[in-house]
C-alpha cells in the first residue's frame, strides 16, 4: 500500500511518522507551503511537491490532513479516482467526497497536536467511517497499525465528538490561561498550579466528572463565590464567566444535596 | 508538638494522615458530625469529640479545616488562647483570628481533595501566612514535613490563588462534565476523551497555556465554529458558553497571526 499525505501540518507530521515507523510506505508529501512540505518530506525521507498537478496518481491511499477550507477545493481535483481518499477532519461530513471519488472515508484522531510536543499515537482513539465495507476493512487495518483504540462512527457522531473535544481540550486550556494570568497577578509562578491541573485531569481517569467536582459552586457557598466575584470586578468578562459557570455547576448539584 | 484537628472532612483526612505518617502527634479530632469525627479518629487512632467544650485545651497547634461559615463561629470560642490557631481556607483572611487568639496563621494547600482519591501530599504547594515570625517558623516547619513546595503569601494573594484554582480545577472539571454528556449523546463512552484530557493537562507542564492552545477559535475557523453552534442549538446555555469562550480565545490570538 502506497500512501500520499496531502497536508504537512501537526497532524500530518505525527500520523505519517507513526505509520512509517510501523512499516507503512509513505511515497509523497504535498503541501502548498514549501517549508511545511519540505520539512515533513525530510523527516520521512520521501519526495514532496507544492503543485497539485504533481501529486502521484498511482498511490493506494490519500490522506487529506488540511484545513476544512483547503479540503473543500482539494477534493475537486480529478486524480486517482479509484484509490482510497481519506480526510481527518472532525467536523466535515464524509459526503464531501461523494460524486468525486469512488472509495473514500474518514480517519479522525481525537487528540491535540502541537509540533513542539511528542505524542504516543498508540493511545489515541481513532474514529473511522468508510464508503464501503472494503474501504472500512482497509481503514481499520491502517488504524490498528498506529492505535489500540479504533471506533466506527458516522459523521454526526464525529461532529459531536469534535464539539466535546473543544470543551475538554481548547476550553480547558483557556481555563488554564485565565488561571495562569490570575496567579501572575498575585506575583506567583504558573508552576504552583501544575499539581492541581494534573490532579484534576487524573481524577476523572477514575471518577466521573460528576463525582470528581469540588469547590464553592458545588457546595453552593455564596460567601466564597461573592468574594471571588469581587476579585474579578475589574475584569467584567471573567466576572461574567465565573458567574455563568458557577450557576451551571450549582444547578447541576442543587437537587442532589 | 501536639496537634488538634477541628474539622474532619476531605482536607482534614488527607492532611492529618500525612502529618501523622511523618511523625507529628495528632491528639484529637473535633467535628460536629459524629460519623466524620469517629471515622477520622479511627484512621488516626486518636480520641474524638463532637462537643466544642471538650476540645483539648493544652495542644500546641489547632488546625481549623471547616467551612468558612463554621470557621466564623469556631474562632469565637475562648480556648487555648496561647496556642497556634491555623485555618486552611483559600478565601478567608488571616485576620479572622485577630483579637481572639494571640498566635495564628493560615496553612493553605492548593489541591482538590475527594475522599475517594488518594493524593501525594508531598507534591502539593502549601501557602503560609503567620501572625509573627515565630509562628511563621513553626508553620514552615510543619509545611515542610508534608510538602516540598512551601510559599509565603498574604491573604490577598491567597484569595487570588483560590480564584485561579476555581478556574484551573472546578471549571475545568465542569468542561469535562459537558464533554462527557456530549459524547454520551453520540453513543460513545467517556473513555474516548481520557487521552485528550490527560494530554491537554500534560501539555501545560512543558508549554505555557498560550503556546499550548489549538482548535477552531484559535485558528478563527468560523466554518467549524458555526457547525458546532448548530450542534448546540437546542442547548442554549451551552451554545452561549461555546460562543463566549470562543470569542475570548479568538480575541487573545487575533493580533498575533
């Protein structure tokens, strides 16, 4: 099986290297950005191109690891119509390939990728959707090459997964950002928050988020909540956010105590 | 040094056991709730009382590990006025003891405690405030008995720390809760989110939250954001929260790209 990567960003880098390390044959990297294309190609020791005309036509699988907008235009290109074409986007329906390619699917990893941080692909859940049982078999095979956790999901489930990931990752990271600025305003280093951040994540490996919750909103401790709102009085957006999230937590636990 | 614990909740349990394991002498547990008092006393093999009249008067240190409201009334009790009286609350000023006790301070651990989950006290940052250099010396000694990370902070800094902790822990856990409900609505188990949750926390051990951010809001990807808002259309509070947090992230990165 010969594989082409269309896109050379964070996900392309981590996924192509993981596949190659496990013996899969990556034959080319395409990116419209020369730096990205050449950097990833060098890591993989394969040729690259920045021209869609020069994408190899006889590969078996094409991975599209590009932005949703770029995907929209790249699927229009009439090449390798019998190969398997796969995108990796959380919020794009598999049907984007419909009428343009014969064999296609989705290969969605639920993880946050930054170039500066290594990840163990083996522990990343992969969500597969395919245009036919034959394509599904091939995508499951490739998925199991790099990961222990592989699920079959349709486009609607995947979209909900992507929304979940925004809450569990991007919005969580923004909470870290807010907390970080707050400790700096108290002349303390971000370091003091690290054990709390790790423990909060590790807790939900063993307890449900509902069981793991602590804090003034859960206890309906209005005295503490009011003191905290006063600290935030000159940061109206944060004050509102604190109030809204406290109300949500409070409502969740209100009928339980 | 003889230590009395006033309060027998999650923090009292973890802290008193950690102190005792390191050779400190816990002599009594007080709680108004008999079950709590007797359970912790049994773990420590010490006597307990549920009556404030029977709190031992000749101990050296009294730890108040109770709710802010309970603390307010307990500090009024005129016992052991020459001993060191210490509360463990994030949002209560040290001055609550002023005029009632001679030697006092604060011993605030930045961590989330649940009875169902063990914690390694050694890695928990402790924040100390004291009414005199002598009390400070004693509280630093006790703090170093159980933890590697000990800081001196005043009541204002500690209040900001507590607000930070609400964002980095309680609100983060609420994001996990929302994500958990969302994956369940897609007929998938909470398990699929665990690697993402851990990686999101681990990333900020090495990168700043600002460097670690990913996702549609950071990229200003309105196409994805709009699809996600549509998924949330029947959950107006979550839709509003998604919009507000996306706007905050977007504004943070807007001037950087």
